[in-house]
C-alpha cells in the first residue's frame, strides 16, 4: 500500500443520467443533499452502446455549470467511433469539462464487437492524441479480476496498458473484501504501476439488487455477509442498518491502510452515502458556492 499512501485523499461519487421526470427529481434531490460534502468530482455514466449519451452530456453540463460540481463523464468503447468520440471530447472541452472516465464498457447481448476501440487502453491513447493533457483520465480497475479476463495475470497486464496509455488515476469495481484490494495494490506495485487507485464503494440497501449487480460484474459477496442478508428477508430497515455498518467498517479499514480516498456508487440516492460519511466522521472541504 506504500504507493497509495503518498496521494491526497479524494472523495468522489457516481451518478447516472435520468430518463424520466421522476428520475430527474430523484437525481436533483440526491445532488442537493450530497453537494455540501464537496466531492472532488462526480462521474456520470451512460448506458449500453451509448444509449444515454445525450442525457449524459446534459447532466454533466448541469452539474458543472449550474451546481458548481466538477463533472467527469464516462466515455465507453462500446459502439463508439473515432469520429463520434472526437466530437464528444471537443464538446466537453467547449463546456470546460476537464475530467473523463474512459471505459471499455459492457458489450450488449447480440453485439459482436465493441466498436472501433476494442479495449480501454486504445480509447485512453486516442483521448491523449486528440486532446493532449487537457483531460484528467480515470480508468477502471478490478481487484477481484474482470469477469471476462482469462486469468489474473492477463487482467493486471490489461490494467497496466491503460496506465501506460496515459491514465492519471483509477477507480475500482466495488468489492466487499478489503484483502482483495490490498493484494491488487501489491500486484500493481510489483509491475511498477504508480497512480492513485481509489476503491469503488457500493452501499448496501437492497439485497436482491446488490446480489443481481454482483452477479453481473463478478463482485464477490462473502458467504457470511450473504447469509446475514438472506436472514433479514423482507426487513428493509434491518438490511439498510446492516449494510451501513458493514460498508462503513470496510471504508474505515481501507482508509486506515492508506487508500487514497473513496468513490461512492450512489445509484442517485443520498441517504446511504450520508450515513457512511457520518460514521467515518469525514469533513467536507471548505464549502464553495453550490446552487441548490
């Protein structure tokens, strides 16, 4: 963990663009409650094959220009061409965006290939070729190995290619076993990888939801945790209380061991993140002007 201890702590959050008026209200409520924590940046996803690309652009610009939050849009290889990525990059430049999350993305069922960019390292290299050092580029890391990687060594080599292509820092897939993160950092250090690798944190508020997400992305839910969650049945209040305790303890251990911050997957909700923040006794940076 020595490579990570020298970096300043950064706390960031992920949101997704709303598709309905009700979802937009939910996002605005979450942003209003979480903005006072002054996250270093807020990443904004877009759907499979870029299905929400326009809403992502709108959400990113609103966050940065109306709320005073630094926004970091996701850009994916899936269904992307050099021409449309170039257009998106230049559009973000014109709106003062300086932070990008570059991903391969999940290939939808039935699609044979990602697009003109096969892997995230190719996308990172293209962003650097087109825009130089304008953007701070985040990439994904997988402490428990990417679910489609043939083996751990290949996965680590893929990660190093993204770093060598010009990535500035990384955000991990969420995990519940801190040892997986510590071992991943150790493996990266052996390969000479030296960038901030911030743990991705998924609050637990709904067992069926977290089980489904974990099945898709390959995140392991430890047996003891799964059995406790199953035992709560439909008691949502008990699940939320247990989830808050477990994830707060996970975050505390990561920070104590030298993790350079936390990246919260908010799912456009605020209560769980606020609860974890209070449990960790974190303080927001000096408040800057935020438009509610």
